[in-house]
C-alpha cells in the first residue's frame, strides 16, 4: 500500500518541478560550454565549462573530457597533455606564440620623458581607440622560438605598427604552421591609423623561417582574408570577403591549389561561418546560416579535375549548429543550441543522420523547467516577399488568454537571427516572464540569400522598418496577443530600430527599450572607431552634400529627425566603454526624451562595452529590463 502511494506522490513532485520557469538568477548559473578539440588518442572530446558566480562577480572555468561515444564526463586539471599543441611546429622543433609590443609613442611621457607624471594621449591619426580599449601604442605581434627552455623569440612583425592576432577578438587561430614546419602563416591588416579605421583588408602573410622573408598570400583580394587552415595534403584554405570596407560581405571558402585560388562556394547563395576538412580531402564541412538557423553543410573538393563543385546541406531542424569540433569516422562532433537550450556538445552520425548528445552540463536544469514553445511563421512583406518570423510563446501557453507581446529587433545590422541562446537577450527568459516574443528575420539577415542580406545597407530606415511593422501587425491579429500591450526592444542596430520606430510607429507600441543604439547618424559617423562600417552602411560621410544616398541616411533615416513625434515611454541602456556606438548616442536620446516630458530612464554601465559581461551588472540589466516592462506594459 505504501509503495502504491509513493507513485502518485512522485508524479506530483515531478509535475511541480516541471512548472518552474527560467529566471535571471538561474540563467546566470548555467554552465557555458567551450569545446577545445579531439584528444590525442582520438577517443575523447576535451572541453571547458565556465560557471559564472553572481556573488563573487566573476567566473570560474573547469576542464573536462568525455568519450566520443558518450557517457560520463571527467574533470581534468591540465588539458595540455590531452591535446595536440597547434602552436608547436609539426616537427616539434619550434613554438609560435604572440605578445604585445610597444611601437608607437602615444603618452605625454613617451614624447617628454621629463614629464612622466603627465596624463595625456597624443594622436596624429584615427584608430586611437577600438571596441573598448584606447590605443596606447602597443600591437599584437607573432613570435617563434625553439621549443626548449631559455630560447629567445623572433618577432615576425618587428618594428611594424600592425596587429596579429587582430584586435579586438583575434587569438591564436590567427596564425598557423605550414605542414613542413618551414613557414608560419598569420592574419594581419597591415594598415595603420586612419587607413586602418577605414579598411577591412586583412591578408594572410607567410613568413619563411630560413630566409626571414614575408610573402602576402592574398595580396589580390581587397576585403577580409581570415581563418587560414591547411588541408590534409597541404593546400592552404581560408575564408574570404571580396569588398574592402564591407564587414558583412559574402564569406567564401577558398583553396589554393598549384598556384590557383579556387572559390568553392562562389555559386552558392550563402555565407560561410567556419569549416573543417575531411581526412581524405574529398570534401570540406562548414557551418552556415540558413532560414533562421545554422546548419552543417559540405562541399566536395574536385582538385584539378573537372568534376562539378556541389554544396549540400547535411543537418536540418529548428536548432543552431554553432561549431565543428571534430570529424571522427562517420561522426561529426558539433556544438548545438536552440532558443530553449544553451550550447552542448553533440555527435551527429553522417550516415545514419542521427544525433547523440555528449555533454550534459545543463540538462538537469532544463529538465526541471517548463519550456517555451517556438513557432515558425512566414509573413508577407510590403514588397511581396516571404519573411520568416520566430514567435516564442510563454511556458504553459494558453491560447485562450491574452499576452503582452514584444517585437524584438536584432542588432548587426547584418547578422542572422537564428536558434541561438543569449545570456542577455534571452527569449526563453522573456517568455518565462509572460511575454510573447516576435523576432522577424528582416532585411539584413544572413541565411536568406545574399540579396536579402545586402538590402539593409544604405537603407537603415527603409524597407526594414516595414518588415518590422509587417511582422508585429501580422502576429498581433492572433487572439492570444493583447494588441493594447505591445513593446519594442533591441540593441545596437536593434537599439537604432527602437529609436527610429519610436517616431513612426503610429501608437502601436506602449513602451520601448534601446540598448547601445544609434540615435544620431551624424554624430555616430563622427565618433565610431571602425569608420569603414559607416562609410559602407551609411553610404558616405555627412559632409558629402552631393551624395543623395548618404544625405538620406543623415536626414530621413536619422532617428533625431522624428523625435518630435516621440510620445512613448523609453528605457535607454548604455555601456561606457562602447566605442562602436559611443555613450553620446544614448545621452542624446535620454536628454531628448526628458526634455519632451516622456517617461524615460537611463541605465548606464560605465565599465561595460557593447555587451554586459560582469555577472552582477548582468543581473541589474535583467532586473531593470523587466521592471521597466512591468511599469510600462
């Protein structure tokens, strides 16, 4: 009798657990998985997990191994012996590494040694600051030395005021050994000052250890050349964008074979994220956005034969394949996310087309939660196109109820809105707080063809704004949407979108939230650090009076032009170390809202950049986000 009684009690307990929903506190307890690679014996995957601590306002990283066949993970203290060191030359004689080197004079004491207590920085050109860091005259340089204690390093860029790895995000993936150990290849944009700030022309350079001579392997290409790898047979392979100044250009897969550069994805209407060769060199696997997701693809490598090059999508589903960790036999080891789950490591059988989850860092947590329901919706735009709109419904959704609804505006502006998992703009958390989320794949989204992606450049306030309104108007027809309680939120270009829509929305929305958004396109052009971006997307400079495209950006498409029609509460968020969209943008917007008598709040993070990275700041961000929505929606 007692045993029978335990069954319903257990079911009730599990049922209660399943009614929990995501919270800001729980979101920042989740482990964040970073794969390191396949172990030397080929039997295990090595990976890191970062655990944030809100109480200590920092994060701790632990390392693990798990069999490629699955099972329990084992914590390890040192991963160096488990992984093949990519920075050690194939013959084992040398090691390549990078260090920061002081090259240029910047500080007052650099120019005037007797005034060492002066606090001044002197610049003669742009690139005086980048992302969230001021240029203090130091540059990343690649070195190599003998692989033994006490060896002295040789600087491959000695005396040059250029960076490799690239700032701000480049790492040791920016340099590799040639298979014969005779050359080091590295990525660098060999431009300085104003030329650096106005160009995307990185190249792949080859340094010969015997001669000390450096050769530019991609000199003929004017855009980005990145991610160098060698094929199993020693053919240099990399990702390439053609046009200088266009950071969101089509990313193609290039192979150098017998002095000829082969573009394997030239005739494919998409853009490549990352890639890995098959061991037999018959194909290359790569990750790319497609129809609101990121999937695994392959392209065959014909060599010098006349066999046609064909791109084929391998995986399919409402999830993101984020990276390729390894190819092991018939299995691809991948990382995967969706809007309800943070990244984990999976094995995908290429023949059986079946998935197996390997890591389970957050599986137990998600098993205790009621999850959001994610729906695909296709909306007809004002110019007759079919646009994918992700609709995220609250846990335990009841179609007979009415829910407040948020239009989410993606940043970028050219970035895919896929099944990713953010630790700030988290759709699962928004839905758990009782909001329906409408996330349109508007113009400028990768994964819907090159033309769709490019249509946002020089048209920031044009068709894309119609796309936003088409999406929210279509979903608002549903009975479960409370059309009197619509909000609009976004960051970066999404913040621009919120500022712009606030002046043209015709009373659709009851509240706006804009984080690090462009408010004044003219002052944005004058303060942003990567000038190439504004040159391309704005169509030119504000002083080019005869440039009709640029002038439209600085007038009609400038949010300040429409502030006289602002009449809706707005929360404005800004990072003090955001040099991409500097703090003046949000200050201007907050001042305008306040002087117009509009309910507004300014949330300022002096030590954060374009993102919010510190755990306690992130918690304040979440609390203020939902506090504002509770007050105004």
